């Protein structure tokens, strides 16, 4: 029979009751995180009012996302990505002053040991795709060139796959390179125009996004990590503004400031110097780094 | 350089941007669930402001909870349990009218095929623990006895383990039984006084609760499923009010109405009838079922 449920869990007191159990936690940060997670999850459950079957579906989904993850596939990061959580965490950790280049997500395909290359080198080792000269400057927020800035760039090939996704098919370190600026802060290298590609959609996250009526495409982009002594490291992409998925990136990575056009250049002499067919493409973008405070 | 980010994801518009992607979802219930989950998870991230390392810790934790789960162990249900989510879902799905017996969580140890037993039989097959006569009535909310009510009861043994956790150690179907009431709605059977036991704490959920300064104990209880034609099925426990963990059940299952004392009985003649040693225990509780509407 119903009695006043003093001291015990109820639908009404659920948040306070559960939080009170870790009131003596000696890790204040963990305590804060769990306080908020319990508040928000209980609020969600109270608003959704899941049936027992729906709750079990959620348990099975979360378990399947874990089971799909291994050393090569991280389905929980993918879930975080498609829910916009990865970009939100990125935004919170990379609030930049006016005028500075903006960040976006790192993604799973960076390699720490990509080769250092001479400025101007061609990072495309598989001879596929539309040839492009990528160039620009690395500057501080006052517009002064940054010397010895390190530019770590990587991209998918013309088939939409990174070298690490096609070991034995693509040459090792295809479409990757590390460049260092000189006194003038300038960078330039040869690459191919990136293409849009699908995030892995053969797991539970793909099933979820399909059920939600969402597509799995990421608009074409080059990845960058820019670093220099005394400056905050910048992890970002530069996107093709004409990509059909530019306004619907499956992982919400696009920002207006990260768009950069591909200009068609008709200049046989310059093409020959670059060992390109004429006409070719140029994509020019300046990166603005923030001095460490 | 920073530009108005029209149409793209920002820290400020993150919830609306992510939700807008599934605006054409043809499953309104899934759409509603994901709307709420995105709102609450983004609200949590904005309040917590996790570092990238903390985000990665969360990814690793969620993955580990998945990896710990298999056909025999469901670590995500355990996570739901210790966060009070299982009890909240149970509460939402089992709002009872005044006077009706209240529900609590099912737990993982129910067996669908426990043996039917004669009223009065002893469900304890391993001869351990304090002997107890469990008795009472099954009534409707007007106090009328319910005939042919099915009482499915199970409990841990005196060592704190269910038979299914100790296959080959405990007899099969130890401390389980299905009983049916007669005209008078009465039930009685012989069992042992339950003891408190620990939820499985050798996985990531155990690591979390320890880090939070929480214990893993569940106060002593008997599990019940009560069902009868024309009545809502009741899934519940009956707890020992004197258990040291009665106010701190690791999974928040206790309700004031689910407490039932163990009375010591000194009656050599009755003990002999029951094939008990004198003195022995009696625990008497009436269950009140709700007529289906």
C-alpha cells in the first residue's frame, strides 16, 4: 500500500535522491559531471516517458555501439559526431578571438608520423583527381607572417578514401604531408581537389541516421593542424563551398570562415612549371593563429 | 577569419541545428526521442564544458560498458540501474492508484520456467539460512481476495547469490517457485530470510560507483511477479526494513510500502509442523492488485 516514501526514490525526487548518493565523492570534477548527467538524463526520461520496451531498445542500441567499436572503428565517436556533440566540445574548447581562424573536429584519420615535405611538393601519390595548387600564408592576428609554422595536411583521395582506409591499395602516406613556413609565412603545395565521402554507415549509428532520414555524407575538405612556437595549435578543415553537402555535413563540421573556392587557372606556362595539365585549380587561404596568452 | 556562420553549426545554435537534420523523419516517436536526447545532451555538454580529454574519457567509458556486456552480463542495464534510470522508467510505467501495491525493478535473475509448487512448499533447496514462513493475501483494491492469482517468487540464497549465478553449486531452481491462490486469496510458502548482496562491481560501472564514493550493496529482498486474469501484473520486491543498506540500495529499488518485518516466532508445535527449528521467522504481507481498465 502507498505510504509516504520518505528517504526513498520517487518519480518526483529522483534527481536529488540519485545525486545525494555521491555527495561524499572526493573528486569534485567527477561529482559535477555526474550531477549534470543525472539531472539531464532524468529530465530526458521524464519528458520522453519511455515504455519498458523503448528503454530496452535504448539499452540494446548503446550496447551495439560499444560492440561495434574496436581498435579500428570507434562507433561511440561516430555517435558523438552525428549528434553534434563532438563539434560542440570542439567549439567550447576553441573559442577564438575575432579574426582568428576557426577550428573544427580532428576526425579519425590523422597520422602523427606523416612525412615532412619541401614546400611545393605534390602530396598526391596515386595520380587521381583534379590537380590543385593549395597556397596561402600563416599569420598572427595582427597580420604578421609566422616563420617556422608547421602545416600538417591530409585529405581523402579522389575515390573518397584516406590512405589508412585502403592500405595496400593507396600508396602509404598518400595525400599527407608536413610543411614548414619560411620568413614570409607562405605555404604552397600540390594536391587534388577533395571529394565528398560517406562516414561509416554499416553499424548501429548508420542504422539510427537512416531511421532519422539523414544522409551520411561529409562535404569535400582538406584537414589541417597548424602549430607554431608561442601560438595555440589550430585543428581545422578547409571546405569546398560548392560541394552539394556543404550545408548538411553529417558531423556538423562546416563553418562559414572555413570555406575556400577552387579557382580555375588557364596558364600553360605555370601549369608546365607545376607539372600540371592546363587548366588547373588554385585554392588560396590564409590561416590566422592566436598567440598563447 | 570569423564570418557570420549563417546556416552552419555554432555553440549557440547547436541544438536547433542538429534537430533540424531529422525534421523529415517519418517516425514521429523516434523524432521526439531524438529531439529530447539532443536537447538534454547538448545542455549537459554546455553546462559541463568538458575538455577534449574528458570527452575522450567519456567515449572510452561508454565503449567499455558495451564491451563488458554479453549474453550473461548487461553492463548498460547496470549503468541504468545505478543512475536511477531503471527505477525512473519503472515508476513512469507503473503509476498505481492509492492503496495498490507498488512496483520496483525486475532485475536480471528472473527465470520464466520456474516450477509450480504446492502452497506451503519450501523453495529453499540448499538448507542454508534462517528459516522463514512467508505468507499473506492477494487482494483487489476493495480488499476482495483474488482467486487463481499467480505468485512467482525468487530470491538469493544465504550466501547472496541466485541459483543462476552459481550453476552446479546451488541446486537448479533453488529459492524459486510459482504458487497459485485459492478462493481465499491466501498464499504461504517456506523460504529463508534474504541477505544483502553486491551488484556486479568488477566492470566499468563498478569503477564509476567506487570513484563516486558509492557502495554496491542491495538490501535483502524477495522478488515477486504477481499476475491474475483481469488485473495488471505487478513486478516488485519485498525488503527487510532492518537491512543496513535499506536506505541506500545501489539501484534505488526500495519504497516505503515494500518493507515487511521478519517476526521471530517461538512455537515448538508450529515449528514442528513446518519442519522448522524453533524459534523461526514469519514475514506477512498482503499484495493489492489493480483491476485492468
